[in-house]
């Protein structure tokens, strides 16, 4: 029986989960929720279900402020990865899916943010070359954008 993955009809925070499901060849179905347009950004499609699921929902600085600190953040990722092929060693693990998604989103905001970190660029290429990930990215199931909801200050 496939698992159900419910999320907005955007890439968002769900991307790493989609990547992991595709990599593990886990059978899943997506339930994508749409948000209405301005000015009210109707969220009823999601809100009509959200609190009936029995789940806990714990819930941005502006782009220039964020980008100012980005090089130091990328340096930390680079130093942690070091010369290893994957973040936790010689084999791909769940951590790599999360790291990939974080680094990929940073590149969407600042395409050159990894230029000073060849090991991170190599990691990204290695991850994207994984057989099942490569196939997923080329499929109609892949959702590269939007990354955030319509109400986000920057997309």
C-alpha cells in the first residue's frame, strides 16, 4: 500500500522527502493542496483537513540579510563534508537528502553560493547522478518550483 504524502502544490520543505521516496523506490501518492490567489490567499483546501489529521503542526528574514550570512553557512557545510563523498561517510544516507535540498535551495537564491566550495559542488553533482534521482528529476513528478507558497516574501 503506498504512503500518502500531503503538501502544498509547491516544492517547499517536502522536496527532500520526495527525493528520499524516489531514491528508495517507495510507492507513494501525493495529495497536493492549492492556495488561492491574492488578496485573500485562500487556504481552505488544506485547512479543511489539517486539524482532522491528529498531527502536531509547529510552525524569514529578508533575502539581503539572509544572503549576507550565506557564505559562512556554506563554509560550515563544506568543512563538515570535508573529503568524504557523503555527509555521513562512504554511503548515501538520509542526511544527504536533507543536505542536498538545503544546498539546492541556497543555489536558487544565490546561484554562485557554492562556487567557493568545490566539495559541495561535487556532492551536488554526485547526488544528482544517482540513478533514481536522475530519473525522478527528468520525470513529470518532479516539482522544481514554486519552492514556497504564494504568501512568501521571496520565492
